[in-house]
C-alpha cells in the first residue's frame, strides 16, 4: 500500500491511497487551518492573516508553472489542478482585502 500526500492551500490535506495494481481507493481528509482563503504569503514567508499584494505577487511569481518547473510552488496552486494559472490569480484577487477575524 502506498499513500501520496499533497499539502495544499490554507492547510487542506488531500490523501490518495493506491492498493495493488488495479484497485484504487481514495481517501480525502480535509483539515482546515484557521485563516483566510487566498492568504498564501506574508512578510515572513508564510500566511499573515490578510489577503494583500504580497499574496498576489507570490502567485504571479509562480504563474504559468506546473510541478517540476523551477518556479513551481504548490502553495500557489489554490484550486489544486497542478498548474498555476489565471484561476489561481483570480482566487487571490477575489479575496483581496479580507482579513482573519
């Protein structure tokens, strides 16, 4: 049995468990950490409780990448489709100005 884990934006954990060659069992474990959706980067390199220009700049810096590319960062893949594109930028922009209560 082999488990593949991928940490995604704001603390969500997705787990895929593969059993054998033909059987596939999926297990999705959602663990939401406190925070604001779209808050991916702050002054210390981690989420800071607000969605601002740093978050947009972080995702834009990874724009047009996929796993294996030098600038790829899974944290910027907000919709977890294994590419950083306009949808990820839109997600941050649509939450711009929101703060952690």
